[in-house]
């Protein structure tokens, strides 16, 4: 079954766009690691928040992606810009638009 992850990160004032750039910097490495959907967004009502929603081939693929040097570098660069307010929700993917096979594999 596919693995889903929704993350809400608090960022320091004025750092939102820099964090967005960092988490978007190497999306091809994310794709190659087994990510089917990777969406980064911001909110007009929460200017110091970045949202990331991900759908992975598996939980293991997501965990393995954290070992990719370019992803580790982006995380390290973003850390000083984050407030520490972090909410993460994992979910089993049932299907949806943009996924090749409803319900995952």
C-alpha cells in the first residue's frame, strides 16, 4: 500500500519563501526515490507556515529518501529557518487524482 504524509512546518518570519525553495530544490531526487505526489504549499492566512503533502510507493521508500545527500542538505539548510512548530500526519493512501492506480500497489 502507498504511504502518505502531510506536514505542516512553522517557519521564522520572512523565511517562508526560502524554505519553499529548499524543499522544492531537488524534486527529481524525490521522484526517483519513489515519491508519486509531492505538493508544497503556503496559506494566505498563515504566512509563517509551509505545507508538504507526499504520496510514496511505500513507507520504506520515504525513509530511504532521507539518506539522499541532496535531501539531507536541503533539510540541514532549512532547519535554522524553522520555528520547531511541526505537525506530521501519516496515512494509508486509498487513491485519488494523479495516482496511476487507485488504492496503490
